[in-house]
C-alpha cells in the first residue's frame, strides 16, 4: 500500500508507514469483562477479520491457498468491484476506510493514503461502534500498515498494535496469533501487507506475487490454528472473514479504473452462513455491517451505513435475472466471456420502447446488467461509481446505445408490477443519474390504472443514492404501478435498482 500506485522497494515508503504506536506493541490495553449468565449460556459470538492488502482472488488457485480454500468451502465467497475517480481512486486509504466503516467514500471522505478530509467522527470503524454499544467487549487491531491502527481505528478500541518495520507481516502474524491464543478478545482485525508490496514491486502476474499470496495463506492458517486451538473454542461462535482493499494490474500498481484494480472479495465462514455458497449481491461496506451483526450490535439506521449483514439476503427482483444474463453482442470493450445483460424483464415487470430502433443491441431501451459488464462498456465515464446498486440492476444508457446507427430518440419506460398501497406508502429505490441536455428521467406512479402522475424528475447529475419518495395515495386507491421513463439521444445514463413500495 504505498502512497501512490507506482512500484518501488519497501524502503522507499514514507517513515510514517511503519511508525510503531506505543513503542513496540500494544496501546490502550483492556480485558473483556465477565460474560453475563444469559450470554454465557450460549456460544459467545466472536469475529476475526483478516485483511490481505492488494490480493486478487483470481490468482489464489495458481498460488495455492489451502486455508483460504477451506474457508470458501465452509462458507460464502463474494467478489465485488470498487469505485473509481471522481468518487475515489483505488488506493488503500479509501479502500480500508470503506471496509472498516461500512460506508462509501462519499461519506467517509477518504480519497488518498493521507486520509485527508476524513470523517471518522461521523462514520467510525466497526470496532469503535462495537465498543460504544457494549464497552465490555474486548477489541483488538494489529496492522502492518501504521495508519490503520493510528488513524482509522479510534482510541476507543481496546488494543491497537502497529508492527515495527523490521517485523512486517511476520510480526503482525505472531502478535495476532498470541492475542487469539492467549487473550479473550471478542473482535480482532489483522492486516497483512506483503501481497500488495509484491504487486507493486513485481506485478500481479509475477511468481513473487503468487509466492506472497501463498505466504499470506500460511499466515491465515496460523491465525485459524490459534482460534481453533483455544480452550474455550467449543463455547464460541467464530465468524471468520477475509477481505482485501483493492486489486492490482499485471505489471503492478493500482489506483486506476481497470477491472483488476477495482477487484475486491469477501470470504466469510461461520455464524450460520451456508457452506460452499457464492454471492453476487455483496459490496465491501457489508464487511463492517456483517461483523457488527454477528457481535449482536444492532445497526441503527441513523448511522447511515451503506453496508448490510450477509445474513440479510436480497429481495430485489432484478437479481433473479442473473441466470438469464448473456454475453456481449455489439460491444467490443467488454470481455467476450463476461455474462452481463438481458432485455428480459423479471416477472411482473415490462419495458416499453417508443419510436427507437437500431443502436447498440445491449442498450436498446432499459437493460438489466451488472457492474462488471456495464462499467467495462466504456471506462472513465463514471459508470464505475454506481456503487449502491447490487448484483443485477436496470440501466438506460443513451450514450452507449448511440455508438451504432439508430433511428428515433432514446425513449424507454421501465414499468413495475401493480403493488398494494395505502395511506403513508413510500416508494424506495437506488439510483444513479448522469445528465446531458436534452436528456430527462422521470418517475411516474399510476394508481388503480389511472393516468400516471409524476413524482420525481431528473435533469441534473445525481450521485449514487437511495431515493425515498412519500406517495400521495388517493383515497380508496389500492394499487400503484411505477414507471421510470428515460428520454434522450446521444447523452448519458440512468440506473435504477432495488425498487420497492413500502406500505404505511
């Protein structure tokens, strides 16, 4: 995790990178208080979160990672993509801040490895949130990169350890093993850095990078051995999480908007998660939310977290389309084998195209797609920052549609099923909109089949966010049908996801 995306030897990093907090080891030492009788009667929830900096999940098979493989076999594997500029570059500061706070960079405000403008006062790390909810919890963080323990994790965390430079990941692992084996911590975070260092120095396609992955896996094995060797292990319910902050290019480096640089993953085992499962609806803020939920910390909506616990499955009808996704037709920048689009709407939904024909097949009217597919259509135009959409989402993209000859303008309407409503009902959806005149996005609602009424219009840029619109339900109305109409030419785009009407 050097200060930029260039390669370089370890010694070239700034001195503050390896500064030791409190000399050679721990600060703010604290012991867990005795368990209450009610809690002692059940297995005690505990969390181990291992962060392997700059690790590409797709390279682990070649590296040989039996310990990570065993966690994948016993739990959940989820790959996800990061943002890019102008939201934030794919650097470690924004990446770890997103993972540890459970919010995207537009909230925590970290855009670099100096953590300039950070708002951890509003969006603290998950260990701090756990401490505030239940001070009796014992929290522990140890890192090979100093800013995680000095800057991201707050002084409210019981123990924060920064590994001396000479010890690097070996020292981090030894300290973590001792804490897991000999202590009684409820939540432990461990950060390893050498995979990222190998990526910068030799590239992600190198034998050195694979060797670093294998070493990190062996260190994971030591951590797992310490957990499973605990005398109280049978009385404990351990949630084991492994993640990363960004990917790497084959030549080495990160910070840009290519798919390898944006790649992250989460492997989670324990806590009742299904064995050998694969998820597509997971985003990196979910790591913090999942850890908090397992520890029994209620997630307060007032916190404004973007993450949600893994145990909370998606009810989004667009996600049911994943088995129907096909490969590219007219697009050339998207890898040939990437599955990622369909024009077939989910059950109860429909798409109405008016007076438009030709253009790029994939984007002819509202389409259903994925981050991996859509953002590859044209990098550097903001598609990477549709961060609050998950899995499959709907997109109307006049810019990409107009890349082949067409007739008529882009005029397409996405129509929902008729949902039951009552007084106080609210329309909720996730959206992302980029404007160029004369483009227009409009949300309309029709009650009991009557003429649609406009409830929201988009004629200016809207960053990725969740919209909540109170509905003015007419007296006696029983159903509402929602329409998302996008009219444009060769302009920009609009995405919609996770649409629901919540009854009052």
